C-alpha cells in the first residue's frame, strides 16, 4: 500500500472510491488531503489528490483555485514514485487548460500515463477527451472501449463513449450508450449533448425532463428548445436571460450546459465562438446544435483558439475535416460519412 499508516490508507480508499464515482468530489479532496497529511510520503495519495484537483472545478466546485494545486501534487507523487500513472494523466488534463493548448504535449503526457499503467481506466478516459477535442472520434472510441474493457462499471467512460458517437452523428448508438448510463443512475454528466438529439426526434417531453434534471430554469429551457426546433433569428431576450441564470450563485447552468453550448443552440455562432472557459474541455464545439455550426466563423474561431487546426496541420487532419489552402479548413456536419457501432 506504500504506506504503513492504516488511517492514511483507509482515507485514501474512501477518497479514491468517491473520485471514481465522481460523487462528492469535495469530500474526496478532503480525504486525499487528510491521507497525505497523515503520511506525507504516501505517493498514491498524492497521485489521487492531483487527479481530484484536476477534475473538481469542471464539476462546478470552485471555492478554491484547484487548478493551481494540480501540478504540485502530481510532481510530489512522481518525486516519490515516477511510475505512477495518474500523476502523468493529471498533468495532461491540466495542459488542456492552456490557450492555445499544446496538444502534442497533452497527448504525450497522456501516453506516459497509459504506458505506466495500461489498465488505468481514467488515464484512457482522459486521453479520449483530447482525441474528441481534436475531432479524432475513432481514436476516442478506441480509448473509451479499452476503458470499459478494463472497468465495465466505469459509467463516465460509457457517457464519454456516447459523446464520441453523438459527435460523429451516430445518434441511435449514442442514445443507447446514454440510456445505459441513466439506467444505472448516471444521469447528468455530459447530458446536455442529447437535448438537440431528442428535439430533432420530436421527443420534447424527454428534452424538457432532461433540461429539468440539469436544473435549467423552465423559461430558458423553453427558449433553447424552441430555437432548436425552428432555427431563426436569435431571440432578443436570450443574452439577458442567460446572463441572469449564470449570475445566480445557486445555478448549475455553467457546469451542466455551459454558455457556449447554449449560444450554439440559439444559432448565435459568433458569440459561441468568442466564448471560452478554460475549466471546461470545449468538446461543445463538436456537439449537436443548429445546422451550419461546424463551418461557421464561430466554430473556426473556437478551434483556432484551442490550437486544434495547428495540431492538424502538423499531424494530419481527422477523417471529417480537411485543409482549405494554407490557413483555412472545413469540417463535415455530424452524421456525414460512415457510422460506427458502439
């Protein structure tokens, strides 16, 4: 257990369980911190602490600057044991918060994590999020399938597989994966991507219930659903309504849906492209929304801000995108090309 302190080890086990389930991450952090306080040389507790720090803000918990704590914890873990996989994975996740992202570095760190432990399901999952951000959905699916081969009960892997499939336009397979998670009690994480799919299918009751489960106020939910149903001019009250919801300290809108994705649904592509929250991974660029988003100026601005096309030009474009001249690119809409079974 790389510790002789039984209390530290018990705190570590409880913290790790909460982290894997993405349940009560604040308590997970507290327990990891308690473990390293009890035994400052407990390498795996430092590793777990770095991982918890790396994800907690993305789940809407921002009472501290957790991002600033990731690297010190990860480096402490690696100083104690350079073979620890999750420490490398945490540094990879942290790298994705830079603008523009150095994707080659982020993927190299993720590769080091997987090389250190090929059965680290979380490292495989986090590497897959880089692949989704870059538009390499087949590579993302491969990592997510490997994640589930290692740990079939890892529901976040199932949800991210649904994300890959919906980004490709493989809606039925995506809904099947999404429903699998919901049936096992994993409801809201990444659920927003399925609102446009349900609206497109005419299942407005399910879309409304999904929005309600994400605690989106009914008036904003109706505005967004109406815009997805019948694309047209951006409603004049949209921005003021979204601003009020975001300003509400009890609102979960930012972590559940996000401002950028809302504007994609509203058809305000310029505003969506100008927004960026470095605490999120911006896979919303690839999520379903209104037609035309993927070749809008806003889409290109968002991807350029993330450094995605720069990576493509050096390492090759994904299957659904291609270069236009030396400085531009174009991408197919979701569903173009082949589909992939989950």
